[in-house]
C-alpha cells in the first residue's frame, strides 16, 4: 500500500529487520540536493539513554517505509562509520529545509519546511510542505514530480506545480495526480 508521510514523522521511527529485530531508530534524514531525493537515515540506539550510532541506513537499503517502522532485510543493510553522511556532505547532500521553491516562470511558491515522502515498497520524495508567501504564510503541500534544478538554496519546478497544491496529506494524492496528468499533456 502506498501512502504519504511528512519527513518529520519519520524521525524516531524504529528500524526493524524482516526477522523482527528492533535494531535502531531514525535520528535524521540526509537529503541528496542534486537529485531531490533522500540519501540516507542517520540512526540512534533504541532506549532513553541511547546515543547516536556510528552507522547509517542508505535509502536504497530500505525494504519498506511504513507509518510505524522502517523495515530492512537484516542488519547488513546498515553502512558503517557514517559512510552515507560523509558521502552526502562531500557530494553536496544535506538539508533542503529552508530552501525556496520557485517555478521556471519566476513565481516563489514558498520556503520548504518539511518533505513529503511516498511510503511503500519503493519510498521516494513526492513533494514538499512549504510556507507560502502568497497565501499569507499558510502551509501548503506541493507535489514535486519533476524538479528542474535543485541547489542548496533553491528548488526550481515546472510552472504548473503551483496549480496543484493540497492543504493536508488527505488531499495530496489528488494534487500529485493532477500535476502528473498536466506534465504528461505538456510533453
């Protein structure tokens, strides 16, 4: 089943193997700014006094992302020595929060305050929650199917993106469908 979740809802989710072992919890999400995707999760131990782990979970090693847990096949899915975080910093990955979303035509759609992730067997970044300057700083969910350019400060999207927004996750699938249909018609 596919659904959508905000990235801030993923923080603190348990990381569980298919064998049922609860091995860690998500601490942070590392974004790949060049691709507009999630690169990895940094992890912490489970329990009140557990600290950060020196292991990361690469995005491509996630078996499934559900509303209650991040599922992996086994403990071998974890990367040693913060490998993913180091690679992300070296290649320009990092936090997209605070970046602006701008259309190709120059319309400022807002500042990114969270990331919307599609859950299921193939988790992917589906859009952003933005604080919209045009809507009196209201929070809107924008589907981002085809970003044109992504940098540390700006996400450039097709002009049609601003026409397909949602006020909550319940309305987000309709916005995604509408934008996808429009972009296919414009080809």
